[in-house]
C-alpha cells in the first residue's frame, strides 16, 4: 500500500469519525460544542481530500513539455501564431 492511498483512507476514516461525532452530538444535546467539533473534523478532512486531489507530481504535467503552448493555441485559437 503506497503513501497516497493510505492518506486518502485516513482522511475518509476521519470523515466517518467526524460524522459519528456530529450525529451523536446532535442526538445527545442538539447544537453543542461536540457537534461543532464533529463538523470541524469533517471540514478538515474534506479540505485535505481536495488538496490531495489537486496536488500532483510535476512529472505528470504536460505543461513543461516543449511545444505545449503551440498545441494549446492551435486548439483554442484561429490557427495564427
């Protein structure tokens, strides 16, 4: 198991734990500090998942390859350089 999949699994587990805390807090006492803590855990895990999904390794990007700008112009432009 590589590091990235382990991080994703831990963030999903954090969401599950945060959801249990949030729902349990709502049933036990309504909107209390416990429910806000559960919501904060869920929010932090969602932000972490979004960050992990956006960040990629520089070797995977085609932007740095020569000729990329020309291909993009030819796809989006009118053909003139």
